[in-house]
C-alpha cells in the first residue's frame, strides 16, 4: 500500500518553484515585446512608404509650393524630416509639442521668407493679405524711424524759443550796422574812401586831358 502511494505521488508533477515562475513570466514578456516591435516596425514602414509617396506627389505637382501635414508625434516627425532631406524639400516644424506640433514642407525654390516663418511660429496662417499687411507695417516703421533719426541728428536739434528771438535781434542789429555808413553818406555828405579814390582818379584824368590840349595848342 505504501509503495503504491509513493508511486502515485512520484508520478505527479511537482509545483513549479519561484525561479521557474519568474523565468516563465520573463519569457512571456519577451515574446510580447518582440511581437510589439514587429507590429511597430510594420506600422512605421507603412507610414514611411505612404509619406514618401505623398511628398513625391507634392514635389511633382507644379501648382503647389507648400504642403502642411497633420500633427504627429516626435517619431513620425523624425521620419518625415528624414524623407524630406532625402527627396530634397524643406521641412520645418511648428506648433506646441503633444498638442498641434506639425510639419510644413516647401519646395526649395519656394523657400519661405522670414516674415512668413514669423507668422507661422505664432500659430497664424500665412496669406497674401498677411504679406501685404506686414509690408505696409514695415514701410510705416521705416518712415517713422527716418523721421525720428532726422530729429535726433546732431546739429539739427530744434532751437529754444528764446534762442530764436535772440538770433533775430542780433540779425536786426547787424543789418542796422551795415546800413549805417551809407546812411551817413546820404545825410551828411560824407564820402567813403572808395568813392574818394574813384573821384580823385577822374580829376587826375581830366587834368591830363587839359594838359595835352594845351601842349597841342
């Protein structure tokens, strides 16, 4: 009887030890991870293929110069940047991470201006009206800066009111002094040295003429 019981118990499987259970769990996790990687790789390969065809179609379309992609995570954006670099288009990211971060593509011959990039970084849409508005603001700003520069230019500062009045008084005084000698000539019969020199020369000339006439006679 005892031998029969011993044979039955020996034939039964022993319960797994803790180390065996741990190994089993690790094996299951490893299999799941490998399966996940296969699925993930397949997904990224499909995404890469689809995105490459999409960018090539954009590049071959002569009617479009820009392509805005939908928001995506860092890994997908990295794939897009890689494809864009290989194909030869400009790719830039805009928006907030994990909210609306997306990529905009441009053909190299249609690269965006600094003004367009500034608008896109603000989360706004670029348009012809936006371009005209920015151009108008720049012109106004340049005109305002030029006026401000001319006001602050050395030697052109506006003069105080009292200084202007003093200069007018000085100019008036100088004008009076300039007219004073001529006034004295007219009022008192005084002759200037220049007039005396001209008159003396005339008298000498007349005397010479009379002397020549007397010699001839």
